[in-house]
């Protein structure tokens, strides 16, 4: 079966750094994705990790440890527009993405 | 380029009625997916299609059917809607169903079954 856990809610201050964790237990592993979803909108792709280590893309970075079944999304220099839900998704040995329930991030002034 | 479109944007439906949600992509992606998103439950896969002419069941397929007659279109049908099918439905597509290929999501259909 699939089990993907991430915190339900987080709050951070504008300009700060926030780390959103994701732990997973899946049958097989073919990559981990992070998506951003603003309220009332569709999820949009942020990052993909398949090998251990850090992937950096502007203000956003994503880390993966396959041996620990662990990933995090790091958001730097937070902006108000970063208030959104962040979805962790794992591709197992099959075809589809298995999504966590998402972390709702609120950025405050 | 539109990407991936869904219709209708929203719909209120009486229980027992039949409803088809439409999804079209113009990216020539082989794989397409239908998800439902419910508060507290996240995105759950209903049905998928790895390529035109093939479909498969996801995590929550009961009460739903799909077809994939061509590459571009992937309609989702509720044969006899029930209130528990009230949800936001997202269609997605990807170049293939494996590896690093990203899934791109449509804008969603908000369905209410009364």
C-alpha cells in the first residue's frame, strides 16, 4: 500500500525560510514530485527528485533521501504569494502518482 | 496553446442523473488521468489511460467510467450520480506514464450532487 505523510498546516513570516517535510512508504519508487496548489486552482508542478540529494530551482529547493523515505521542500525568501497548499506525490512501481493530503502554508506579513 | 481544458467549470446535479465531465489536451500526451479532490483527503486517482485505446482503474473507480477513443480526449462519466460524488474533479496528462514525466492538470470541475 501507499502511505505519504506531510504536515497539515504551517505558518511562516514573509521573507523567512520554511521547510515542508514529506515521508513516504510505497511499493517501489520511481520519483517524488512536489506541486503547488493555490486555493480554487489546479496543482502546478514545482520539482522532481529521483536520486538522493538536493535539487535547487530559484527560491525553491527539494531534497530526497530514498533510504529514509523522506523528502522536503524548502522555500526561501517567502512571499505572500507563496501562501498555498504544497502537495507531495510519489510515483511507485506503477503508472500513477500517489499524493499526500497536502500542507497548507500561510505566509504572514 | 490551451494545454488541458475541462468542461463544465461547475455543475449542480440531481442524484440519479447521468453526467459526463469532458477533458481535452492539445499536448499530444500519451497518458491521461482523472482525480477527485476532497477536503482532508487530498487527490485520489479515479481512472487512468496510458495510451489511446487503453484505460485502467485507480484508487476510487466505483461509480465512474472512462473511455479513450483518441489521444486528445478523456471523458469521465458518472452513470447515476450520488451525493458522495460531490467533489472537485481534475483531469491531468503527461507525455508518458512513467519516469520523470510531469503530470499537468486541467483547471478542474466542481461538481455538486444533491
